[in-house]
C-alpha cells in the first residue's frame, strides 16, 4: 500500500506540473510574445478561467503527502522552510499580478502588475526545478530525519549542501526552459494569427536548448547520485519513461513545424510526464535521500502512516479525485476553443 500512495502522490504532482505548468509558461512569455495591450489580454484570457483551479493540485498533493507520509511532510516542510516561503510569496505575487492589472486603465499600473506576473512565473518555474533537483540529489538528514539547508553554501552538490548548487540550478534552468515551451504550445493552441505564430516559433527555437540540458542531465545526475539508475537496471520496463521523454521532444519538433499545436502540446505533456516519472523511478523507494551517506533516508517504509488509514484513505481519496476530475473536465469543456481579440476587446470562440 505505501507504494500505491507513492504513485498517487507522484501522479498528483505530475498533474500539477502539466496543468499549472502551462500557466507558468504563459506568464513567462506573455511580455515577450504580446506586442499590444490587446495581445496581453488575450494571453491572460487563455489561462484566466483555469489558472487558480490548476494550483489546487499543488495543495491537494501537499494534503495527500501529509496524510500518507507524515514524516516526509514534517521533515521537508521544516527543512525547506525558506524556499517554501519564497514559493508562497511568489504564488501570492502571481495572483496579484493577474487580478490587479485590470483595476486601473493606465499603462504604468498595467505594466507594474504585468511585470509582477512575469517575474513570479519565471521564478516559480525555476524553484520548482530546484526543488525536484534537491529531492533527487538528497539532503543532509540527521538520525531523527530532520535537516536544515541554507540557500547556498559552496555551490557544490556534496558535503554541506545548500538549496542552490550547480546541480539544482541546472534543474531550475531545465524546468524554466521546459515550462516556457509548454506555455508557448498552450498559447499557440488557444490563439491565432501573429500571436499564435510567434508562440510556435519561440517554442521551436527553444527545443535544441531543451534537448541539450535534458541529455546533459543524465550523466550529471549519475555523478551526483551514483545509484540513480539502480531501478532502471532492476526493472528494464522503466526505460519506457526515457523513451517517452524522447518521443515527446520529437513530437514537439515534428508537430510544431506542421503547425499542429494540439499535438505539439500533448507531446510537451508526454515529455514532462516522462521526466517527472523518471525522477520518481530514480529515487524509489526513497522519498527523500540522505546526501550525507549515513543511510538516514526517508523511505516509503519508515514514512508511511498506518496500514488501516492508508486503506480507508484510498476510498475517500478516490471519491474526492473523481469529483475533482469531473470539475476540471467540465471547466475545460466550457472554456474550450480559441481566444481572439476584436474591436471591442477580447472574446472566446468555441
């Protein structure tokens, strides 16, 4: 049963990255792609009906983590206290940027909150990548599974590590590039004409950089954590995940040049699923590895709540997720179609 909950928590985090990822990507690029106020409004309207709902998946994943693996929740949320507060403030700043820009019709006001939206989206993407890289690299856990990391130390991924080092920064850059591309495909899918073409062109131009960082990340991850390929050797079926990463990248390249935005966006989703699933396989059955080498890993065995609670919780979790998924299907169907600008402002086509 702990393995089932490991998969469920991982799936919820993947769902958050897929959904809120294109929101973040749209925020990262909206100042670069949009050349007029009307185009900025169009980009914001592509995510407007869904962005706050997408962030619920992060809260739900945190709640599920608290229920299924309370030791990990307690250790990680105390040890990562500083970066989690940074993420919280960035989420608040992002919401402010979206909601407040419409309150006054002046260029200075709109420009200020557009800047907040772009900056917070960019830093959130980076910190999400840094967080995942910290989990893969591990943290210096004590015998009671507590730890503390400053923001940075020597910038090396060994010894007295900090939140930021060259490996975790690489993870942040990878997340930034991947989510920027993901957001571009979403904007291209939901818009038309020049804005659509600029979004598609930017995504295609970033694909070589994404490939370089992705390929370089494999040997660098092995250098940082030598046993990261252990599960792949023991279970060759896991290699379907790297194949999904490659297929997703190729799909984005091929469908992007064919102007098939929907297929390119789904290929981006496949790439992200493969990357995140691959990271989960690399650390399993650990939830948070110990980088000190003392063997104080937090695993699914020592972090899981009681067996009875896990079995009963699965029933209620399934019921809640069915409601949530139904709601999201309804919302995305209601707001399907393209967002276009006309002489009176912005409207949506079915």
